[in-house]
C-alpha cells in the first residue's frame, strides 16, 4: 500500500487515506475540524497555504475540488460566529 505521506506527495489521496489506520483518520478529522473552527482567525496567507495544499490532494479533478472546498468554507468557515 505505501506510506501515506509519500502517497499524498505523489498526488495519490485515495490510496493515502486507505493506508491510514482508523486512529489516524480520526486525528485527521479532528485536525480538519480544528482548522475549520479557527479559519476566520487565520491570516489570509495561512488560509491560502491550507487551501492550496488541500486542493492539490486530488490531481484527477483539482478544479472541482477547489470549487467544493471554496463552497464548503463559504458555508461553514464562520464556525463560532453565531451566524
């Protein structure tokens, strides 16, 4: 299967996720929730770094992934604001 970090660097997101253990998937989910919860407080340059890294995780259709992530952040990226 391979090392998840190496697979991700090579643009093989699906295989990288499959290579993770359940406990690692839970940590990754918690990390994502933490990023989302603090998104509005992050400097724009950090937001851009995270966005670019996330959208490059799907080399098969990066345009769709960019659009999906942008929409998700628009809808959910204000967590804790009491909208």
